[in-house]
C-alpha cells in the first residue's frame, strides 16, 4: 500500500512566504476598501440626518403657514389648529432626535423615551404616519384649491420618499442604518426593573 500524496510532498521552508491563493485577501487593498466603505456609510448617515432635519423644518414651516391662514372667527377650523399643533410637535420630535445624536446624554434620554425613532423600520413607519398629516394642511393658500397646498403636498411626498429609502436601506444595505447593540442599551437603561 502506498502512502497518501500529502505525506510524500516536500514541506516548504519555515521562512518561505505563502503563495497567494484564490481566497486570500490583498492586505494592502483590503484596509483601503474597508476605509472607503466606512466613509461611504458615514456619508450616507449624514445625508439621512440632514434630510430628517430639513423635513422637520418643512413640517414646522407648513404648520406655521397654515396657522397664518386660519381665520379666528371660523370655529370650523379648530381641527386645522390641532393638526398644526400635532405637526409642529412631531416635526420638533424628529428634529430633536437628529440633534440629540451629538451628545451622549441626550442620546441616552432619547433612546429611553423615544426608542421607536432609533430603529430604522419604526422610524420609517413614523415618517409614513406623519406624511399623512401633511396632506391635510392648508399652506399657503385657501381651502378652495388643493393645489394651493403645494408645501404640504411636497413635504408629505418627501416624507413618504424618505420612509421608502429608509426601508430600502434597512433591507438592502443594513450596515448604513445599523443600530449596534441598541436593543441591549434600551433594555439596560430601562428604569423599570422588577424585584426578583
């Protein structure tokens, strides 16, 4: 019986460099690729943050313009007033979420109180819900022509588009909207701890 081929082959000297195989990675180019990918992710995250800030400003601006168009004598426009107040509240919440990313303490408070904005799919659902409010606004213009609500329609369409992009990024490129250990941070920072 003959020996297997792996026993009879000569071994390479200890100081010999391994030959690059088909699955080996170029170590010089690999670090550059990783650095480029990280910079791509940071740029995409900054674009999403700036988009959220711009949308929050548009929401508040559309609400202020609608409040300017409401006549004080008309009691039937009380629903427009509440719609504007909710819109300002949600726009402020979206803007505050983006500005809270700067400070670690405010980020922890936001995670604890408004955790749904931290995760991409729940943030997309929030943006979709808030986008529906925009179509009911009356800015700038009157109630006779729906085309006078160009700012509300534009803001609503942009919110829907942003929610769709956020959902697409979550499923296609999850590293862009990845939330590292956020579920652990949410459960660890929860103030309610049952006595066991």
